[in-house]
């Protein structure tokens, strides 16, 4: 009887070492950003992954993957005035980049956009009006990029914590404008900036806590002995 009981207890304790088959779940948080250029920066503070509270009672969360998604737009209000003595078909072009990262995650978006060319007369010497002047309005370019870390092999400890603290994602962007179709022009730029959303998604499993597994195993042992008696 004693030997049988000992083997039963050992079997129950072995349940702790056997990982339960868990369903992969997810939780996401999205934060906006907006700042002037160029250059410009902003830090976003995301909630950390808390294993103690993410699952129901008696279960603990195991973080398996972290994904960073970045949706972004860089743009400005822009006008151009042809200052050359010759008329031309003139366009303006934006080039730049945006980066976001933290905790081993990192995305980089390269940006490029050229407006359709517009015919402008030779300079008339009167700024801000005339046939040598054109208002392009708001010119912008958008994109999206993402990056992920997976455990294993990646270390996800930067994203795990309960209580105080946050996951910091730093965003940096730069950009500039140029023109083509004339030898000399004046660009007037206003509201030049970057904006968008960053999203952190945690993929995790909920598994029984070690004490819960032990109690389950001992409960099974007790039921078996109760039936035998």
C-alpha cells in the first residue's frame, strides 16, 4: 500500500514537469504619435506583459512572441515659386525615413514621393502669386512596417513585468524636400511632420501554475485511493 501511494505521488509530481497543451492567445495596445520635422522624435510607453494577471486564477502567462507594427505618414503643406528666367514643368519631391524600436524590436521605413509636374512661367518678380507660383497643398506619403521577436530563441524579458514600468518604443524621423524642372525656385513649407500609430501585440499561452498542477495530481491520487477503499 505504501509503495503504491509513493508511486502515485511521484506520478502526480511529474505532472508539473509535463507542459500542458495551451492555446496561443493575444493582446494588443495601440498608441498614436505626432511630431514636427525635421528631424523629430517621440517615445511611446506601452504596458508590459504581466504573467500574473493576464490569465484566469490558477493559470500563469507565458510570453511567446512580441510584434511591433508601425503605420506612419510624413507630409507637409508646400508651395513653390519659379525664380528662374525660364519657364519649366516643375515638381517637388519628398525623401526621408522613419524608425521605431525598443527591446530588440526595430523597424525602418524609407519614404519617397514626387508630385506631378506643373507648368510654371518664368519669374515675374512678384512673390506668392502669378503664373510662376503654385500651391501643391498637402503633400504626404504613408507606409507600414513590422518586426517581431519569438521565444525561443529571442529573450523577451524586456517586455515582462507587473506594476510599475513600461515598454518604451522610440520613434525617430527625418525628411527633406527638393525640386526639379527649374534651375532656381523658392519652396515654402509649413506643418512638416510625422504622425501615425504604433501597435505592440503580445502572443502568449496560459498554463497551470506549478501548485495548481500538484493539487490536481494529488486530487487524482486521493480519488483513486478512495475508490480502492
